[in-house]
C-alpha cells in the first residue's frame, strides 16, 4: 500500500485521489477550503461527476481515504505527493502558476524524508525544474526527492472510467527509482505506461489537447462548407472517421469546444511558442475558428428568427458538455450574452448546471425545471448540450406550448425530417434545413 497525498480537491485532484484509494492506496486529500473538506468527510462531492460520491463513501468507510486542510500532516505522512491545483489562464494567456508554486514551497518546508512530488496539474514545459528549485530553496534540512510529471487525461462526465481504463499513462522522470515507484502505483490499472523525461511528459499533455481541439475546429469548418455545397456533415464525418488514421473521436460538428482544459491549454501553448519564437499557426487557427463557430451559430439563429428583439429564446443545455455541471468557457455563455444584447428574453434548462449559470447571469435570465416549462411561449428552442434527456424530446408536446416553432439543433442530435414532421422549422450545423438527408448504412 502506497501512502499518497493529493493537494487540491478540485476535479482532477478529487477523482485522482479517490480512484487511487479505490485501487488500495492510503490517500490523504488536501485543500485550504474548510467547508469543502467538511463536506468531503461526509462523502459530499464539490463536483458533479457520475459515480464519485459512491466511491468517496466506500473508501472513507474502509479507511483508505481521508481529507484535511493540514498540508503539513499530509506531506509528513505520505511518500508520494500529487500537486493537483488549478492553473487557470491569466489575461495574457499564460497559465497562472501561483498555486503550484505555493504548494511546492509548503512541500519543501514540511518535507521529512525522501518524497516523490508529482505534477498532476497542467503546467508549462520546464515547470518540473521550477518546482525542484522551489522545494530545494524551502527545505528546512536537505532531503532527497524527485519531481515527476504525470499529466491527466480525464474527460469530465467519464473521468472515473478514464482513470480506471486509460489509453495510456505518462510518467516523466529523471530517475529509474521514481519511474519504478510510479509504475508500481499504476500497475493495477493494466494500462500502457510510457516513461519519458519530464519535459516531454509536460509537452505530451499540451500537444494532445491542442490536437483534439484542432480536430474539432477542423470539422466545424468543413461543416460550414458542407452547407454551401449541399453536403451533410454527419455523413461526411462518419465517412472520414471510418479511416483508422483519422478515427471518429472529436469529429462531431457543433457549437465549438469549451470547458476547463482545451481553451486554457491552447492559450498557454501559444504563449509558450511565442516565448520560444515558434509561431504555432495551426493552434492559433483552431482557437480563432472555435470563437468564429459560436458567432456562426448565433448568426444562423438571427437569420432564422429575425428580428431577435423582444423574442424569447429557450436554451436546452448550458454545460460545455453532457454529464457535468461545468460551464467554464462554455459556448452557452457567449451566446446568451449576445441574445441579451439583442434585446431577447432568455430562458435556460440544464439537468445539473442551472445553478452554475445563475452565478453568472443572476436574474437577468429565467431558469426552467424541465423542457416543457422551458418551451412555453418561446420563439425559438436552441439545443446547445446533447444531454441524454434531450435525445428523445416530445416535439408534439413542445409544439403545443411554443409561441413560434423554430428549433435550432447546435449539436446535430436530431434527424431534420423527424423534427420538421412535428411542425417545427429546423436548422442545424452543416446540414441545412428543409432538405432530405441520406441514411448511413454500414454494410460489413
């Protein structure tokens, strides 16, 4: 059994610590927020993630998982220390490293023997060296330690499954001993493990996210062309994704990407490139295309339901993706603001993110408790997040309560013919409206 502490009980830290406890480790979760720690001790999660509270309860009850605000206690009573604090974007686009540096100082101060310090936070290339220097400068006496880079690849909404069944585990280290300790820690997962130097591990994280974001921006640009030439982006992306060199993941046209990772990691990578006199033109283009995609969605709605002034818009789903309450950098935020600037009344319904949206918009918009309440007397329904709950909407019932039957499907969830057969005027991304669409037939 490894003695592990995880500093930071946000999304990455909480999932990592809880899952490490589930595979048999003795884990201490650390956070400065006393209210959060008190809730965690009672198995109340600060994040929405399917299955997390069940894992919390089981591992707390079995004594493998505990939480504290006392980082000194955590450092002294663990041999592996994960740093899993936030690295939010600064106005310059750089990653804010103040939390990582602060934790590094405390780790050095309270170190009482050999430790492996693991950077789980997404940090710029070279941060491993900085953490090493900070720890050395803050040690009360000289203890050996190793700084390891172990980037996370957890997708919100499926993070627990991603932890237990990862595509790969990246371990960046300078010593064989630290590498072997980390390999043994992750051995129960039976996943491919790649051992690299620290800087390569740090770069793998940024490069992976930038590539996936670029893939999303690419298919959205192809969707715009499909509309102009009369092609169907759903058929095009399906045909492309069958190529093993491309694969279908992240090849879904929509309103663009959001969330806590892609936007900030792209900005940080662009800044790293600038600081090293490398123009990351493709990455910059992906960032620009993503913002243009949100504007395109809004422009299409404006053309569909013109003029927008005094219209009521009902938005189905505001989280940046299904199965999370995370609205960070979600397309819904910009799009809602643009509606309000046009003099619209906006009403939203999300299965779990209404309260998060309220923190931004307060009472400037309305909040519904279900799709029918959302649709009552609206002039346009906009599907922004493809929650399972929205995949089988009763369009007959919705048609009976809307004021005007406009439906914009920003995630291409529905067959246009089906929605139009229920009396709605339908539009979507890369498919147009009012035209017959082909059927995908996989004949193996």
